[in-house]
C-alpha cells in the first residue's frame, strides 16, 4: 500500500502548501479560535476532550461555540444544533450528527453549529449567536480559518516511529504536519501506563514538533446514563451498578478496542460483544435483531457508548435495559495553560476577518 500512501501524502501536502505559500487565502475570526484535531484518522478522543474544553470555558463565563462538520448527519447546509441558551438540542441527532448532538446535550450553555464550511458556521456563531470563543471540532486539516491554538491529539497506543500515511497506516498527512500544532495532547494514557513509555512518546513528538507544548490525558469512566425515553433526560447511574450483571457490549466507534478496554477496567467481561462501523446508523431491522440476540445471550444489561446511544431508536423493552458509559477527561497533571489566559483576539489589519 506504500505507493498509494505516497500519492495520498503528496496530495495532502500540496493542499496545505497552497495555504502556506499564500496561493489560497485564509480568514480570521474576530474571536479566539481553538482547533481540536487529529493527524491520524479518528479514535483519539476528540469528542470527550472537546466537551471538557467547552465545559471549562463555559463555566468561566465565556460564550463558547463548537463548530463541526457533522460527519454522518442526514441533513444539508448549516444547522444550529444549540443556541447556547441552556436547553435541549434544537434539532434531533439525525440532523445534527451524533458527535455535535452529544456535545450540545453535554454542554447546554455552548453554541453548537454544523456546516461543511467552517467560515460560514463561524460567521453564524459570532455575528448572530454571540460567540466569544470558537472551538473547531476536528479542525486541524481545515486550515482556511485561522486559529489561535491548534491542539492535535495523539493516541498513546500509536507509535510515532511506525506511523504510515493512509491507506498503509492511519496518518491523514505526513508527521511533519505536527509543526503546525501549538499543542499536542497524548490521549488515552492507561492508569497503569509505564512512565518511561509515556515519556518516550512525548520525546518523539517533541522532536517532530519542538515548538509545541505537550500535554497528557486519559478518558476515564465517570458514570452511566440510561436511554432517553420520549426525550426525557435520564438520571446518572453509578458505575457500581454494573457489579454482578451480565453485560451485552455494543459499539459503533472508530476504535472499538478502546471501549473493550474501558469495560475491562471496570471488571466487566461481556457475555456477548457486537461491533459496527464508526457512526453507523442502526436500522429498525438491525435493532430488532440486536434485541433478539440480547435476549438469547441471557444478559441483564446492554452497555454502549455515549455516541452510540444517541443514534439508537430502541424498543421500550430493550431501552429500559440499555446504559451508556460516560467518560470524563482527566488531565495529567493539568489542562492546557492557555485556557486560563484567553482574551479577545487581536486581528491585524492585513488579515481578512469574517
């Protein structure tokens, strides 16, 4: 696959160079812009980290907007998922996409807008909805909009020395692209991770991007949440409620092994495990088959991810026995320093402002 990876990398490099050389114009927002993105394909933890940043900023009094493409949504054009007024999402998960819907549900004080054009969604968020800070969800390759902070997430389980471009590996662009990052976050660090391995990954990333600040975090199970019947918000459930239960595991995420690891850390050994492609929309026939399989397995509970449960339209009997595992972002030892010092953006006169 290496010849194909070379061609893919050449195309990605050429696109980015058009902006670096000024052959394609970039626009600036009149508010600070934080990008949360990847240099690899998904599964690094962008959604829980974006939720954590949005919660921190909102709790500090900032009017924050999260802008997303809304990958996998069943709508077109620009959609306001949340206006940040503190209520429920304004549209359903099909119109919003699973990740934006989950973000809007988790941080009700945040504006959430989905659109294929980050410029258009930024204009909407700033000029019509009053956003004072923008977070770009999965924004590292969307360089048309300038950003003040470029966070790139790197999975602890990926080795920088053996990373390869798509389709031979998981890289979206050459590792040298990390030089655009202001901050790199090593994510998914296990509680029992060897200190020397963590330090070696950080050292390797620092050699590639010496200008970047390096941070570390893990995503730890915090609590469980039930299926939302008739739009009613379910109450949190303690993790201890899983003890002694027979669990049917179901997920449709980029890296299902991570979900398996999270369950194992809780002492859960599923009696049955089902996996689907990332962002999979479950058809009624599939859910009926899953319910039959769940009953046949003898399981007490079906446990899935936050992102998956919002996409499911479960029959009442199965919904009553379905819980989602909610993860919290734990910074090791502390969150990025710039969060405490954010101020209105200073845009120079030679920059094009949206």
